[in-house]
RNA sequence: GACUCAGUAGCUCAGCUGGUAGAGCAUCUCCCUUUUAAGGAGAGGGUCCAGGGUUCGAGCCCCUGCUGAGUCACCA
C-alpha cells in the first residue's frame, strides 16, 4: 500500500476490498436503467403523490451525505439534475436474516462520493421532504478520494465551502460536484452560444471553420504562439484571430459566415485575459456598420431574453441593464465631448497630447493621435456607459482593417457596443479597397520595424483575395468569455473557462523501496528501510549503529520473518 | 513585469510575545427506526508549501524559491 495515502484514502481502499470480498463488483459494467431524475421527482411528486409512477422508481447518482440512526438512515443522492433524499430501513432492504447489505455495505463500506443506483418508492417524511424509500441498492462506482463536504442550512448559509481558487480550477470536477452555482455559470455560457447560433442560422448565415494553425497570424495586433510543423519543416502560428479567413469566404461568394473561434495570444494573464479565449465573428456581404448596429441590438436583446427566461432586463450588481433595442448611438468624438467637455475635432496631435496630460492620463511620446484619443476614451468615457450603447467612428490609426468613414477620412466606420462600462462587441464596415488595405499593412510593417512586436504581418494571399473583389461587407466580433462573465455575474475569466490555464502541479516524488538499492540495502530490508526512514537520504545521514538498531527494532515490532541484521552488514551498505 | 496578501488535518479555518500543533465538519468505534448543518459518547488523523538562516528552542522572526489570489502596469 502506498505510504502517501491519507488515512481516509486508505479507509476507502479497504472498503473497496471489503465490497469485493462480499462478492460485490465496485465497478460493474452493465447499464443502470433510470426511470426518473431527481428534479423530475421534486417538480411533480407533490402535485400527484398517488400516481402509480411513484411506486417503483429507479435513480442513480452520487451519495452526498449519510445520516445514520441505528436501523434506519437518511442519505442524499445527487444526480445530474438535483439532490433527492433517500430513506433506508434495515429490515426493508434486508427482509431476511442476512443484514449485510445494510449493516456492512451501506453503513460501513459506502462513503460520500460513491456512485450508486437505487430502486424504491417515493413518499413524504414527517418533516415534509420528498424522499425515496430504498428497496434495493447497487454500487455503481466506488470513490477513493474524500469529497469536500459542503453543507447548507435552511436559510441557505453555506458551511465549509470548497473555495480555494487554485484547487477549484485544478480540480474543476470537484468544484462542479460540490458548488452548485458553478454548473449554472457554464450552462449560461452554453446558452449564449445556442442563442447566437440560432439567431444566425435563422437568417441563413453559414457556420464555418477556418484554420487554427496559420502560416501568417493575422487579423489582430497581438503576439502569437509559435509552433513547428515537422513534415513541412516550417513554423506555424496559433491563430490570434480568424477575420482574414472569414473575409476570404465572403470573397468566395457566401452571403454571411460566422465562426466561434478559439484564439490564442501569447500575452499576460489576468482577471480578464486568458491565453486561449473564444470570439464569435460574423461577416455579412452587402451590409455596412449601420446595418450591423441594428443586427447587433436585435441579437443582444434575443440573447438577454434567452438567459433571463424572457425578459430584456438583466441585473448586474446595482445596475439593471435594459437590452431592449434600439440602443443609443454616439460617436467617439461626442462621447469624449460629453464626458470631458473637450472636442477633439480639428485638434492636432500635440493639442490632444496636451489635453491628455491635463486629464492626468499616463501617456508617452510614442503614442500617435489615434492612440491618445483611445486613451482618453478608455479612461474617461468607457466606464460611464452602463446601458447598452454604441460608440461609433474610431480614429483611423487604430483600425487597419476598417473602411474609412464615408464623410471624414480621419475616422473609420467602426462601432463598439458598450455594456456595463465594458466593450462587448466590435464591428466595422470592412475595408475592401485592396490598395488602401495594402497601404495600411505597410504602415503596420513600419510600426513593426520601430519595435512594435504586435503590429500586423502583411498577408499577401489576403490582399490577393481582396484584389479579386470583396463585396461591401460588415463584420462584427463578440468576446464570448467576457460575455459569459457579464451574464453569469463573474469578475474573473477563469470562472467561465472550465479548465483555465495554470502552471503544472509539481508531483511530489513518492519514495519507493527500490530506491534503497542505491544505498546498498538488500531487497529483503528495503520495505522496512522505507517505513523507518521515509527516503534514502534520511537513511544515509545516520550512523551504521543507529540504522542497525532501528531496523532490528522494526523487525521485532512488526515480527518480520527475516534473520536479524548484523552491524557489519549495515556498515557494508554504507561503504557503497 | 512591480507591489500586497495567502499557503497549517480530506474541507473551512484558529494558532497570543518564539516554548509539546488546535477547532468545526469529514473519518473510525459504540448508542439511536421519519432525520436534515441530525444527535450523544469515545478515538484516530499533520513533510505547518520547499530550502537555508537566527535561536537553547521556529507554524510564528530573517533570506531565497515555488504556487495561487488581489492591485497596478502591459495588452485588440
């Protein structure tokens, strides 16, 4: 038996053996047919307690608590839907003389966390709780590790919750089992995808998949992860965006395409940044960003209704967000004017820089006009837009893939949807002028040469595609993780990713008897040396006389069937 | 990347001025036939994150490292 096991783990392993010795397979292969789910029972039993279906039910799930009172016990069974209380009466489940199933199997060898199947009938206890009285019970899977026991009282107070974020993220399976709200978060996440997919599909747009391994990482300004393809003997990059591929498909003649894209960026991690994250991007031909605003507000309203169960209102902290379309639309210039009283229109880069200094923003000389404006907006305006609001017409320097504004070439036809003071969606009238696009890429190349390691690469094939002609197109992207955070009320991106990236755990090295061979210990004495000293170095640090006495003492105590150790033998070990 | 905080039993956490490592739940034994954060009696369970240092003596003080969290910086 492994020395590193905790007492409770050893206990469970011996229960496992005990079950086997009773002829019970702790991991049976056969299907366990189930007639009801726990939630079913709770929702329907009290309305028609006399219905025939309650006389014979079968459920399966995990044992979450045991409350034993002599010849009767209560337990909680948790299936994928809810918990249901079980009542076990010794003489009911063991009608004959043999009380083993109750006294040994249930009381001694079943632990919290074990997966079982039960059959019986539903009744209501004196305390008024819907309960299954068990007539037969089968072990479906024995759990060898103790589950954290989280208790909840009538007022909903939680005791001894499993809260350590590190453990919750590393062992999400445990987190999901004992923390009910965690499952809900991921259900919301799934509903967001479903609602969007339905919205797009109803309008005839095609869900597509584009390369994750890309020879040129394009479509965004970010540092990529690099990998290497052996057969081609060339570097490949994990995509930082899928935009340029989706536009190629619009060139190819699709009316509208969308993709839920897992993107990767080799940058810092924090509460709102994960190295892998999911973005929904959609591109629709013959549309502009005004059309896309209409489309986006309809989408948002539908998504909100899906999450709330029909209402366009959604509570986040102290704010009630109203997703009813249409939303307010305000240009970036107007937004800055509104929040700071400063009009950027017609101002030179130097004037704007001066204003940014007055506003106490952290800026440096490398920042161009666009970057300065963005800084002012991000610091002074963004947090104020709580209700869904479109911010439109961004400076051209910040948007190398976006069409210039039809009325003012210093700006672009771009909007972001702000909700609760944060960006939720980003959209353009897409740039389809191949010559302008080439010039913008070349500007990026100059930034790259100046040391900006996030400037975009020039994608020659993408330019070739544009040269064949792309219809006027509007595209829109939504960060799905951050949207999931918004709708699940989470403030950390790790809470909406099942398995957030973490440094690998260090596996403690478990000493084995074999390692004592290195210290010259003969096979017969290695187990004893392990028990006494724990590891080889501990043994080596001792004098021969001390080892001699300790090991012989151990031999006597454990009544080992070995000849007593001689001092000169031990001295020989240590000479090696 | 900087700073702050944290790491003690399966889980949640105490641990005083440096002086034999504690509680609740969980586990084990015994009692108990409608309980529900069940209860009663008893017991066991620890690499105090790791490695150095100071000290007669370190969970506690100092240094280094590891892991995580938070704040900031960076970041379409």
